């Protein structure tokens, strides 16, 4: 059994926030792999399904981000989930927008959702870190993560969600090296495209008549 968790804050007012990127990925996985309807359990929205030959529990905590562990811990213990069978998908301010990194265990880098899970369960779980970029100053971080993605972000956001959902069977089935390669290549190409598009837009502005 595997437990796949997307992090975010519950409620429609937060649904498009940068901090809810984990929820967005979870919902795409739920749709793509035909999981059962969500039901409320363990202070979260829970669904069961299969990815490849693996049985998977998909979970979105409704406890708010900083208390995610109060949902994840009880669910993991109930289903007897080993720490290395827990995959948590979350936003990451220390990565450029659209960049993805995957690791197991380690520190929480100031992420309140990860800190709560570490406190209530274990640190030795998989993290799928999805870059949203840093606002540049520490005092601006809270406002940055709790704001909606800008219209100019929509393209890369939808593409990176699609890439992760497409590749997640590799991580679930223990082929983490292949998952890293597939997602890393796609996110790298995506960043190049985004940079090129921004450069073209900037050039068009410079060339426009004053």
C-alpha cells in the first residue's frame, strides 16, 4: 500500500494559491487514474485507487497546511504505511518556478506542512518539491505563497502538473531514478521555453513604438 499526499489549504478562497500546488497535482492524479470519489476521513479528503499494479491511497489534508501531520499521521498508521511508501507533493519557494526536485528524508526547509508531517509521523518520506520561486525577501514569503498564480504562470503550472501526474507511476513503483530523469528533463525543457517566451515578449515591448 502506498500513500500519496498533496498539500494545500482547504476552501475555495485558497484553491488557486501557489501554496495549493500539491492539491492541484493530487486532483489531476485523481482524475487521470480514475480514483474513487473523495470522502472525508482522517481530517482530510481521501480516495483509493490503483496506479499500475500498486494500491494507492490519495489524501488531501483539510487541517490547513501547518497541521497537515494531524491528517497524514493517523492515515499512515491506519493503513500501516512504511515511511518510504509515503509520497508528499508540495510547493517549494527555494526552487525556480516549474523546477521539480525529488528526495527522501532530510530537513523540511521551513515548510510548515512538511514539519507537521515529520512531527506526527516520520521524516523519512518522499518529497516531490515543485518550484514556485522566491519573492526575494523573507518578509514577502507568506504573501507570495498565499496569492493566486499570476495569469502568466498558468501555462507552466498546467504543464508541470501534467508531467508529474504522467510520471508518478514510476515513483510509486520504486523506479525513483527514472521518475527523476523524466520529470527533471520535462521541467528543464519547460523552463527553457518559458525563458524564451519571456525574452520574446520583452523584445516585442522594446521594439514597440513609443
